[in-house]
C-alpha cells in the first residue's frame, strides 16, 4: 500500500467515524470508520518503515580506457600518503 492510499483510507475512515450519522441495518458505520483508520495507519507505518530501509546505490559507468575515481568519504579522516613504519 502506498502513502497516498494510506492517507485516503485514514481520511475515509475519519469521515465515516465523525461525519456520517445515518444508520444502516446490521452495519455500524462508526466501527467501519475506525477499522479503515487503523488499516490506513498500519499501511502508512509499514510503507514508511520499508521506505527508510531502501538501499542507496551509486552506479558508476566505466568506458574503455577511462578510470573514474570515487570521491573520498567526508566522514573519514584523510589518509597520510607517507607510510610510517
């Protein structure tokens, strides 16, 4: 379920819970609204959790005879070019 669908279910559930006052035979509209809000909230949390765990990858295209140097990680200290023994 995507974020938009989750928000739609939450909004539809809130409308059924708080705005609809008509009663139908054997159907409690307020309970259906609460169920839709819970399903939408669970879908939203699941989507955000899965979205935060996606891997970030970098694609480097190499052509024959050309070498691409990756930039250094800014969080690592610079390495000393002189080997100290």
